[in-house]
C-alpha cells in the first residue's frame, strides 16, 4: 500500500497520473473549493535589460484558486491557480517609473494526507503553468520594455491546519510553489526588440530555466475564518521570482496582504450545486 | 506510522525552504555619492558600450586609462553641476553623438561630429528652391524643378512617412529625368522610415550591411554579425538616377538610409561625409537617477566596415559662399548637372 502511494505521488509530480486521470472516467460527485483573493502590497523589480537599479512601489494582485477532490480517489486534488497583478514602481531617486503587469495560470494535481497530525492536512504534487507579462520603463529609448513569457513545471505543497476557537473552526492554510523546470523568453544581453522582431533575428531567446538560473518561490499563508455560510480568508503572499539568463538579471520580489472569500461546494449526483459549509 | 508522517511533513517543508538558502539574483545598489555615480557610469559604458574595441583601434581610446584620468577629478564633496561636468568630459572621450547624460539641469552631449565641420546647408537658400508651391506628404516635402529634376526633402526621420505617401510621391515624380534626395540636416529618427524610403530605390533584394549586438560584458562579446538585406518595395519604385545630398549632420537612422541607398544601383552620394552614429542606442541610469544613453549594438556596411564615424560621399561637394550669395545652392546645382 505504501509502495503504491509513493508511486502515485511520483506519477503526480511527473505528470503521468494527470494523463491517466484525464483519460479515465470523470467522477460524477466531488467536492470543490473556490478561493478568490485580492492583494495589495509592495514589489521590488530589477531588470538589468532596462536598468541596473531596483524599482520599488505598490502592487495590486488578484488570485483565484480552485481545488476539487476526485470522488474516485479522495486523496487526489485537482487545482487551478489564476493570478493577475499590476505594479507601479520608481527608482530610488524617483526620476523614473516602471509599470509592470502579468497574468499567470497554473494547474495540477496534489496527493493529500488528511489528519497527518491532529488537525493537519498535507498535500504535495505538481503544477503545469505559464505566465505572460511586461515591464515598461517610462524613460528608456530603444530598450523601453521587457516582455515576460514563461512556461514551467512546479513542485507544489499545501498544508491546512484546522483548530477551534470558541466552537468556531478556523484553518491556517499554507501553500508553496517551486518551479523546477521551464522555458523562458529573453532577449540577449544587448539585443534590441527591433532586432528580434523587425529583423527576425532569433538568438537563443527561449531559454531553459531551472532553480540554478531561475530560482523562484511563491508562498501564501492565510487564515480562514468562517462567517455564516461563507469563509473569509486573509493572509500574506510572498512571491519571489528571479532569473539570470542571457546575461540579464531579473527579480520581482512581491509581498502582499491578501483578503478574500472561500466557497466550498459539493457537486451531487443530480449535478445540483449545494453549499457545504 | 506517526513517525513516517512526521518525516513526510519534515521533508516537504525542508525541500521548499532549502530554496530560500540559495542565492538571490541582485545587482549592487550603491549609495548616491559622486564617486559611486562616477563608478556606475564608467561600469555601464565598460560593460554595455559597443565601440570600445573599435575606438581603441581607430582613435586610441583606452577606457581603463579614462577611468584613471577622470577618477582623480571626482570627490564626494563636489556639486551636481561639477559632477556632470566631469562625467560629460569623460563621455566625450567616446566621440559618440549617441552618448548623452540627462539631468534635470542639462543634457550632456558630444556634437563635435557636426559642429566642427562646415554645415554645407543654408536653410533659407533651400527654402528658395522649394518655393511656396511644393507638396507635403507626411515627413516629405517635394517638387519638380523647372529642368524636370525631382527634388525630395526629408528633414527628420522622426516624422513618419507611410507606404501610401511614398506611392503618391513616386508617382508624381515619375516623369522626372532624375531625383535629388536631400537629407542634409537630418540627424536621424526611426529606422523604419529610413528603410521604407530606401526600399523605393531598388528592384531586387540586396545586401546593404550587417549588424550585431553585445552578448556579454566583455569588450569583444558580440553576436555573429547578421546580414541585413533591403527588400524592394511592393509599391511604386524609382527607376532613374538618384543623387543623395549629405552633410555632417546626417546621423543615426539617416546614416543607415545613406548606407542602404548607396548599395542601390544608380545612386550617387554628393556632399560631405555623413556624421555617422551606427550604434543603436540603449538607456540606463546612475544611482542618483540621472539617465544615460549609449550605443549598444553596431551596424556595418555591406563590406563589414564600421560606419560609426560616417560614410564618405562619392563626390565631395561644399556649399560655395559666392554661389549662396547669388542664390544658388552648390550641392543642388551640382546634383542637377549630374542628373542631366
């Protein structure tokens, strides 16, 4: 049994299990959790293609997460993460600004242990995802902006700790995504976008990424507080993205306070939605 | 059972947090002092400027020696104006019109590439040739002289011109025996417009030059030069002789236009050597927020020669003061004589 579990975890991490699940029959009945969060915080941008100086400023973010238990195997969760962010930053001397934005999507599967320790659920698995975005510097001439495009396979972990305060059940939720392998768009060290797109000169502009050249980590720590039939979620998002490819250094260190709501649904056999809370 | 669960928990968190112990991707963020700003500027040029090797050979530039020389003039108690003066002098060693330092008070520049030479251009005189009934198509002014020579003036490649404009211009001038394209005083702008105009001068795809860019911090770290071809326009193309009037103010995108046009059949360059400026400029900045512009990726001619210091004309021709007093532009008159 233990051997089977280990095999299943590896299968989830390397993508085989999702395929087998996707090709199999869809369960008729399952649990589903939807979390929508809005964040406000600060971000620190560095992109040496645009400037050697760090830019700091406010950032707004949006996160939507879904998690569904498969009825056939309640230990397996299917997850999706949709995120968007906008930032407006300035250099230390406040003589120039950068506007940044990106959208990202990740999806994958987790294997979940419930009550690993008392009140603690743990899930680990893998995600496949990507993002596109931009960073625009309002002062530069022929290197005014940097386009962002990434694809990645990430290891993912989540933990939920449930506890009671005055008969009310609260939950601390933690999740982390660590990209392990991917591809990233990047111009060369001194290559202009004019050369790249107008002249069509491709020069290793899609780069393989791994923790050695693009170590990134996204962590979310939240507290779920049930309020009547809904759940309020508040927390802290730490999104550290980095890359050092084609001689260009990039980082985006974002830290945000997030607030939103969680809805837990159960899809019944007759396919009617019922609030489970 | 409990022990194995604890192990799972322990290793799960360990894997994720091990990543935090590894290095961050950062760049030095020096304090805003005159010395640090000097060092930052010297380093930006040292790592990103694309002509250090070429200028070491062509004009004896030694960027390390420049550091030694100018570092002596920097101290942390100097004012911003004093700092800018020293940094301007240091950047002038590059002899590059694409290198600027922008502060709130001033723009540091090197304009000797045209200020030290005769202009060979009298705007009022040129306006007399244009008259008052000339036509304007976007950034182009044009007319037909009495001797049936077409005259096309493009003063600034920052001002756009569309394919439709060029179709109409070429169609209007189609009956002329020859065409004068006057780009004197045009100090550049958008490469797209420069290329668009030069595409009207060839009927076949021709090699016009090469370009490369820096791939690393070393002075010799360049990509393999890529050939640049000029494709003929699909619109109305010019089929007769062309004389292009040039002077020292022809810079940057105009320099590239001259390079491209010179590779076309039936095109003669007349006037003075162009100003040059073959490096596509990039921007960066110093810790105090001052912006700096510098040449980042070089272009060459079709024989892989540098054109940073300009392109020589086929026929040198200067504006004669006596001609000018008599209402004649020596270059335009010489071009007309050539086209007859």
